[in-house]
C-alpha cells in the first residue's frame, strides 16, 4: 500500500498528515491528520503530482551584481527541477532589468514563465568604460 507521511505547508499550523493510496475513495487517496480541506488537497497533490516554485539566479552582464534573482511565476512539477535548472543556467540577461521581466517564456512547455524577482541597474563603471 502506497502511503506517505508529510507536514502540510499550506498554512503555519503545519498539520502532520498521512496520505494513503486507496482505490475505494473518490479521489484515489485517503488523507488523515489534516484540520481543513486545503490540507487534503495539498496531500493528494503531493502524492499524485508534487510541484514547487523554483527560485534561483541567472547570469547578468553589466549589472551591479553578477547574478540576478529569478523565480518561476508558478509551481512546476518537482520531477522537472533538474532539467529546468539546466535551461536556466544557460540564460544570460543584460542589465538594466526591471522586477517582473520575463527571463524565460514557457519554461520546458510548462506554461510557466521565469521572471526577475528584483530590478537591477546597470553598473555605472561598465557604462563609463563603454564611453571611453
Ligand atoms: S491542514 Fe489546514 S490547518 Fe492544517 S496546516 Fe494544512 S492548511 Fe493549515
């Protein structure tokens, strides 16, 4: 019997739950230990198709810092994280960047974009080197 113990991360209460695969129940899983319906939904999703928001950085040229913080705009399947990081690691953006700028559109056909989570001005030193 497939079962998993987990802590619900939907709210700060952090209920300890057990999710058991059960063909007899309507959703295919039986959830216990949850104090509300949101926990049940989370538990079933964790068993059937766990997803996460991916937060990381990409290279930025002529920025004030060498890396730009980015994040997926929504959750993507947990099993795609390694492949997603390979794609993200190949990206290099040019400063300046405004928060919310789409860095990668439709990451791995998930329908989820990768966006900048902060703005970054161009480094004035690299600008002045260009002029001289
Ligand atoms: S089951 Fe409900 S009350 Fe418990 S942690 Fe999840 S969201 Fe919060």
